[in-house]
């Protein structure tokens, strides 16, 4: 690997171990911009989601894929995208991302009110192998069952859904936060809580007893099927209480689940990615990820990625785009990673901190090898 | 904007959206040094507040304004300052800051035992337009009222004080921390707490029920007068429990206050400025700020400012000095911002992350445009 | 100090104010690698502790001391180490660290199942002056006493152990976390908790009442003997609940202990080192430290050290290696510090943020002067 970051990381194939589908339909400009922020609200006066670190990254990497110069203004980019049509733009952007494999969380089926491309069509448009990640809470919320049957029914539904998938994913961070007790909830408490939910006619799972039971159900199913369990951690949309999504809150659960050997993959983590790195070093079962952090921090990707590499073992950090809704986010995620990791490793070599061979090996691991080993791809 | 950071940011006018008055009197050396630290205690053995990141910044930017070379020793600087006299030194330092507009928190009226210049005299010395920010707790603590009258009396006092001001500011972070419940306190609880305070003969407001009621009173008054509400977050003096000043603890309050549309401006934030950036991205009503972080981190300003720009929308980050007591802190705050943001944006351009036009626009927004729009200046 | 970081910091002598002993015996490769991670578990599939930021630092600094080129592969390094024998390798590595003085925590007497060199032999091998740091909880756990006698007996044992030592150290962060109440536990509560521990036949101290009483006992003994009290904060092994080791949780205790004047030295701190820096600025009694952070973050040492220097007064940050078990960790800790601080200060000078004289003075303080003053060496 030479001092040119881009050259250095041109080689490794990319396995995107956590992403979502993209909208196939034409999107209005506002709807498209609305997918460039974690906010689900209208922008504040004078603000556009393009005026952000992520917006800069989109304008850096995407216009060239549509035949415009890098840093083309947002309006020019949107006009060109309309001119090409959503299908052609999607095809170009996904192809430019040069992804080898995508592990798709199928728990979300729409964005900005439009259906997402099903995995098979995403695979074709991206020219990538696509495998499924099952979303725990989505599966459980679709289970019709009486309170007494609920534990068995969700376990069966999850086992059925996860068969053939490569991982299970939990969004517990959004629902109640990551301070999970060390003990599994007692069966009686679970049945009581399931009954209360049934009587209240709620679909959405927010009760901590049910959520924690569900997490342990996922541990059991993953142990049986030999799958990793992905957990959202760190920043997300306005639903989230950020401080409850600190992955270090998971320590009791991590220790309790450790004997079963199920790998726990902490997604994103920012701004608690250093905490996630410590967990990955301290516990053999814990892995961590770049996720949407690499895209959302735009010009700062190398600095943030450097922070992730402080404590996380090089065999336990994984590349992902967490792209959702827009094909742009696949291209941005991939290029931000190539550029950012290239910059980090070029700096390390220039500083004498590692050899060219070390740098190449680190890049290959994070780009693909760690994911291939972890998900048995 | 070229690769020279200083040149790049020479243009934008600066609106300092949060600062305090300065001492007009001559200060003893120790008293002056005591205003260069968040501590209100005597320094530890062998330590001087000048031996710090902020001290380096003072010695970098201030000696030239008084006719000495940059990095002059502290003793030489203090001698030169005495030689010129406080009035002349103040005039020179404030003029060198080249501030366009200052929004002054008038809640503090003294520093190191000396009166602060009133806003009108600060305006004249700085050659800047000065507008007032009203401090919520200071106004409320001056209200004489029986328990039953307290809610109405503080609302009236705040409305009166805020009329003609450009914002209200709360120091709740110092008094009880930022974990504000989503619900307004019940009137009966407020009256009971006001009665207890009255019986105890306390002036200082520390009861959480009264503090939370007061915050909601500020929301109401700000909504009525169409003013933003500033909130201290992050580091400060030894009174503070730092972990209770994490702005992410405000999420329940932010969501509860959102329908009223009052802008909430999170001041300083460090070391939780990434959390503040997320809130600014997730919620249209939330803004965030540089504040004393840019001055106190001295040589590290570009790195910290880079972190602030990771998630905060470019239309929602605001420049301020948070200068208090010393005219040096106005000059340091302004130069640290010009130099630090210049360095960040020069690096982004050199890296290909944004265009020169993008960099110029980002600088103009943070320097002044965002404040002008937010405070309707 | 010139622009060459290595040259710039070749001068200052190093006082390592917090470290442990090293294993004198030959270690199997796995056992040696096991001392290069905070984990006490076997590595995850495909992972070796050498594949980490710390592993890169070991391969950077240690092979040359054994006659191999920097960045030699781990296997080649381990083979060469065996060829030389543990005693000769230890002598070479410790000598290469060029340490002036080591303050050794004697609370741990073994690593990887092997005895550690006693302080006198470490002194000889390193060519350094060695002084003792007494570990609070280890002393207290060795005290045989009835419940009613326990408070007096541990105070006497600690006073005896600390006489002749240079500091007392607490690992409360591991046992119950750092949220220590402002009030000393009542004597009756302490006796009751000591009785419960006695009846349960426990040696290990985990009861918060006993731990907090012990901390105050240490404050008293340190005040009497005029010694500083070191506290583990931040990351560590899997025993730890990371979020409970945030030093900002100590604020109530810091304020309560302040009148006694005992210096409190916050070790490591990462990823809460910015919080530690604030405490060191706000409270005259608080000091902070580099510790194992400088070694474990490998290529990132300059960035992390920069963060420590944002708020911590230059007279209150101390160098240490926190080396434990391996002589490699003394050499890595010393070289990481020389290189990292050299890089930080060279960058500051290049940026115009400080003068060469300032940089030299900062380096001398952190390297040795602060420790000499604090521990009266």
C-alpha cells in the first residue's frame, strides 16, 4: 500500500454487513433530501439536509456517477437525477459502489412512503450477492398469539424467519435502551406483560420485560442456528434517547450471554464508538462496526475511523454502509470507507506506525474478511 | 477560499451570540489569571492558569494587540497591560477582536469582585452592536412573591425582562442538571415548592420542581415574544456535575417543547458536543454552539470544531466567545474561531471533501448568518 | 525543540508514576500475547492480540531492542525473544525504555500465572529508581478482623503499608464504580457491612459501604502521611462496567475530600479522559494521567494525548506506562509517550500555537516534573 489512500484501498472487495433496501420510485426533491438526515421532521428555517457533513459527502461521491463533476450543487444533482430517471440513477449509483456482498436488514419495507426494492432486485441492480438479516422486533410484532403462547410463538416465528438468513438484528436501543439486566425475565412476568399488551391492543413492542425476553429468544435462536446477533447502538432518529443507546450499558447482558457464544455485533456506536471498541477488545463475543457513522461524518471520516481503531481488535471491526432508501447512501458509504480507511492507513505508514503489509492486511479484514468469517459467507 | 486559513476567514463578520461583560478596573495579576480557568479555587502548587491550552491561546493572540510579540511570557504581557492601563488595554483587545455584534448575557454583573462594563459601554469599547440576553434564574431569584403568586409573578417578571432582549438563557445545568422530565410540573407542586423555599429563606433556586417550572415559563415567554432559549450544557465551573450537563439528557424536554417551536440553543456542550450535534440534526428546534470550547481548547480548536461539524447541520452551529470578565477572552474567542475554522475548511478542501464555495458558505453561516436568522438581528 | 518530534523529546528524563512488575519467567507465546489485551478470555476466532493498535506499537518499538527491524512479524519477534531468553530480553527491553524512576503498584504479584519481579529486581533490570504505590483494596482484604474492629484494623494496616510508600491506589472503579456519595458512611453501617462480609466468608471487597469507608480511610491516611491517592478510572478488563468508571462521577467525592487537601490522581481515564481533564482544571486537588491509554491506542497516541491536553492544566498531567507483566509494555509506554507528545508539540509549533520554549517546558512537566513535585521525589 503506497502513500496514495485511494490506490491503497482499490483492491479489497467490500462486504456490506448491514444495509437496507432502496426506493425504486422517483422521489420528490424534499423526500430525497429527507433521507439524508436522521431527522423525520421538516428542516429548520434556512436549512437543507444537503448542508451537512453527509450532504458534502453525497455531493463529493455521487455526481460523477451521474456524469457531473464532484461537488456539483444539490439542485444540479437533483435535476440530473430526474433527467436520468430513478431506475437508471439507482443502477449507476449502486454499480459505482462496487460492493461484493450486501447483508440486508429486511425489517423496513418502505422509505419516504415508497416501497423498497426487494433484496433480489437490489442484488441485480448492485451486481452484488445479497443475504438477509432478520429484524427481531419486526418478526415478533407480526406474531398473533395469546399471552400464554407468546413466548413459544415468537421463538418459533423467529427461528422460521432466521432460517436461511445470516443474522438477527435488534433495535432494542430505540425501544427501551441498552441497559439490559443480566437475568432473563421470569416466564410469569413475560406472560403477564404479553397479556397486558394484548389487552391494550398494542402492536409495537415497548415493554422492557417483553423486549428483554425477546433479546434472549434471539440469543437462543442464534445459538441454535449459529448466527450473529446485530444490535443498533449509538445515534439514530429522534425516537432515540441517545444516552440509553451507549453500548457500554450492555456489559451485564454481554457477560450473561457469553457462555452461549453468540457473536454480538454492535452497529454504528457513535458517539460511543470508543466504548464499543473497548467491549470488542474485552469480550471475545463482541464485534463492532462503522455503519452510518462513516457516511454521516463526511469530511471527518478518517478521524472517526481512527477513533474506532484505538481499542477494537482489527479482526472485530466491520465495514457497513447502513444505507437506507437512497442508492446514493451505498455509494457514499463505500467511498467514504475506501477514502477514510485509506487516509488513516497512509498516515499510519507515513508516521512509521505500521508497515505497508500491515496496512493492507488491516484493510482486507475490515473490508470483507471479518464479515466473511463472522457470517460464514 | 484558498489554502491559507487565516486569509479564508478574514471576510465574514462575526456575531458573538453568547458572551458576558468585562471588568473595567485594573486587576491584580492573580485575579486576571483567575479568569483564565473554570476553577474558582487558588491554583494547585506549581500551577498557573497561564500554563494551559487557554493560556497558550491568550499568549498567542493577545500580546500583538498590546504591541508585544506573540507568545510573550505571561509576566511580560501582564506588565505591558499594567503599563497601558486597563481601559486602553480593554479598548485595544476588544477592537482587535473585530466583532460585528455581541449578544450579552446580563445575568452576571461582576467578575473577580469587580463590576462588569454595562452593555452600552462594552458596545462602545468593542465598536460592536450589543443586544441583551436575559438570564432566567437571575430574573426569577429577584422576584419577591408569596408561594401562590410565584408562578404568575416570575412569568410577568421574565416577560418584562425579555421584552427588548434577543434571547432568554438558562443555567439549569448548574442547578440540577439537564434530565428534565417531559411533563410540566403540576401547579400544586410548584406552589408547594415555592412555599418551602420561602419558609427556608432561600434566594438561590435549586429545587427541581421550581427549576423545571421556570424552564417551561421561559418556553412560554419565548414563544410569546418569538425568542430563542439558550441552555448551558457541558463543562463549566466546579459547581457543576459534568455528567448531568450532557445535553442528550434533554431529549424528553426537547420533544415535549417541540410543538411550541421555540428554538433551543445548546451552549458549549464539550465534552458532549457530539451529542449536541446529534440533537441539532434530529430536532428542527435545536441549535448548537462553539462557546468557550473554542477558547479553552487552545491549540486543539480545529480538532474539536471538526467534531462539532460531524452531525450538526451547517445552518445550526453558531459562533460565540462566551467571554467573561476579560477583554482578552473576546479576542481569543474570535481569533480561535477564525483560525480554527479556517484550518478545518482548508483541510477539507485539500482532502477534496468540499469546494472553495462550500467552505466560504459554511464559514459565513457559522460566523454570523445563522445567528442573524435565529435571533432576527 | 525542533520540528523533529523524536529529537525534541529525547532530553527529558521520564518518571513513570504508575506501573506494575514484570514476569521474569519464560512465557508461552499465547500467555505473552494474553498480556497485550485487556481481555482475560481466549481471543475470538481469527484474532490475536497482536492484531490491534497495541500490537502494532509493540512490533514498532520492541523488535529493535532485540536486534530485529521495526515491524517484524509477531512470530519472528517471539522466536527471537525465546532465543535470547526471558532474562536477557527483559533486561534489554527495560533498558531501552530509559526510565528514570518507576512508582510500582505492588498490589498485583503475578501475571499469567507467573510471579512478578519484586521492585528491587525491577529497579536493577531497568536501571531506574523504584518506589512503591500501595494498593488499598489489597491491603484491606488481607486484614483479619472482627466486624467491630474492622475500621480501626484496616486504618492501621493501611498506615503501616503506606509508610515509606509514595502513594495509595484504589481500584474502586472495578468494584462498585466511581459514583461515591459525598458523605462518609456511618460507623454503624460500616460495622454491619463488615459483619455481613465476615459471616459470608468473603475475602474480596465488593460491598459499597465498605468500599466507600475504605476510600475515606485512604483519604485520612494520605492526609496524615502527605501522600497522593491514585484512582483507576476509565477502561480496564472485562470485570469493569465502563460507564461506572467515568471519572466525572467522582465530583461529589472530590468536593467532599477537598478540604483535606489530598491530591487525587485519576489514572488512564479513556474514553473519559476529557472529563478527567475538566476535573483537573476545576479542582486544585485533582491530577490526571496518560497511563495505558498511550500504549493501547498505538498509532493514535498523538490524537488522544491532544485530547488530554485540551482542559488539563499542563502542571497536572502525568506520564505513566501502567506496564503490567511484560517488559515490552515499559518500552512501548515510554516510546509512545516520547513519540506522541513530540508529534503533538511539533504540530502545535508548526501551527503557531506555542513557542519552542513552551513546548520544551510542557514536555518536561508531563515527563517528570509534575510527578516529582506531586510525589515529593
